[in-house]
C-alpha cells in the first residue's frame, strides 16, 4: 500500500532555502532517506507559501488567479514523501522518523493513495523550466470517494485533462478521503498517533499533479484546466531543486 506523507509545520526560516535554519534540517532528512530508502517511492520539498499561486473558477465562469496559498493558516505543508508499506502500523513507524514529526508545531499526515499516475514516456524538466506541485484543494464531495459514480465521472475528466497536457504533466496521484488520514507527532520522545488529518479545515488535498512550465503564465494555464469540485482550487507551489 502506498501512502502520501505530508509534512506540516509552522512556516519560518527553516522553510526558506539557503538559510542556516534550512541547512540545519538536512542531516535529519538525510538520515531518514537512508533509513527508509526501500520504502520511499518519491518526494519533494516545496518553496515557501509566499511563492504560491492559487487558481480557482470565479462567479462569471472565468478564472481567478491570486498570489499566495489557498488558505491563510499557521500550519502549512512544506513537502511530502510517497511511501510504500505493508500496513498502516509500518508506515507510522517510518513517519515518526521524519524530522517534521518532532518539531514543536509539526507533524506528518498519512493518507492512503488510491492511484499513482505516470506518463508512459517520462516527462523531464527542460532548461529554464520550473517544476510545480499543483495541489487540488477544497471541500470533499462524493467525487472524492472511490467506486462511486461521481468518482468515475471525475476520473474521466482527469483523463481528458491529462491527454490535453501530455508533455507537461510529470506525474500525479489521487488520495482516499480525509477520514482515512492518520497524523503522527513525536513529543518528548513519545509517538502520538491520532485519526484524522493534521488540520481540521475544509481545505483538503484530494490529489495533486507535478508539472513543468517555462513560465508562471504557462503553469497557470495548465492549472486552470484541472477538474475541480464546488469550491475547489489549485494551489501551485514551486518545487525546490537540489541539483
């Protein structure tokens, strides 16, 4: 079973690439990378929310584009891992070793993955391209529940979206509803496991794509085609490149 491990914390200097605080987090993530190497199927670090772009339909049928994240909250996600494990207990054991789990305001949210999509021909980042995580946010609907007619209808719409943007989309995933989430925190050496998402809000991530774009405008043009439910939006966050 694959799980999306979303890394949450209060945003601060440790979230800004190039700062001493950012650099100080590296040893912990390197240790986790070595410990969980056989379970890690992917993962990215995201640029701060100050770099985010939110794309949503407006009341006139057009598109509203705003700078900044979808929701102004203290707890923001700064990155993620895609982990494979035999059971929830096994992935919890991995999650507690991720540095975010031990931060005073941090934690790791685990959500089972319905499916992972990758193109038959891998899409690579070109010179001058920026990679973005396009997170699909908004209130959950019946379309977020697998094996329902609404899910099937949404899946067909996403298939059309993928076909339209072949060559731009690098991968994507769909998640089980937030009710299946498990949050892992470590405080004073004790592992605290709670059912439910890290934050109790309506801004739920239902899935995401990774895309490449030569410009901000190109990324927005792709994001505005992502199929959304009522009240939904796409938050674009640049992915941090380490090489």
